[in-house]
C-alpha cells in the first residue's frame, strides 16, 4: 500500500480587481458562461502550480474549485501571485493617445488597396514633422 502525499503549495493567488477566472486565456466577453467565473477583489486561494501564458496567469488551486474545475486563467493585471520568495504583481501600463494625423489609404492614386504600409509611414512622418 502506498500513501499519497499532498502537493506542496506553490504560493497563493490574490484577486486585486473584479475579474473573471476563465477556462481559456481570452477576453471573458468572448467566452461562454460555463467558461467563466466572476471573482470579487480579496479572493485568495492556495496554488498547486501556476505559469504565465501571454498576458494571463494559468493556475491550479489546491483547495478550491469553481464549476468542477480547479485550473483557470486570470488576467495578470487583476491578480498577484504570492510565493515564499517574492510577490508577483503586474500593472497595466498607462496609455497615452498621440495626435497622429489620419490619412485614408484609399486616397492613394496608385494601388490604393495595397498601400496600407506606406500610408502608415506617411502618417508617422507627418506626426514627427517631416512633410
């Protein structure tokens, strides 16, 4: 007879902002209801394991499950992972809107449906003062 040992927790996940745990690393609005679970800030769970996948954390919870699953994805900007050695927190970078002029590529006389690249370059050049 062999005895099974319990896995050693690999840390804790803590929810910082209202979020969805998801079955796939996609925006929750594109998933079916059975593929998402709404989670309030402050929720914590001990982790069996976790890994970073694109802009999400894939994690397996030790003692908790939702909809019969203990493995979910969460958007990195909404959670933190607390391990014995460090706390992993990801912040959504702030954005800045640039006033880049818009040129419609279909106004190009030669091959307007094939000139998106040079139209984009022209907008950037205009923005930086080259005319």
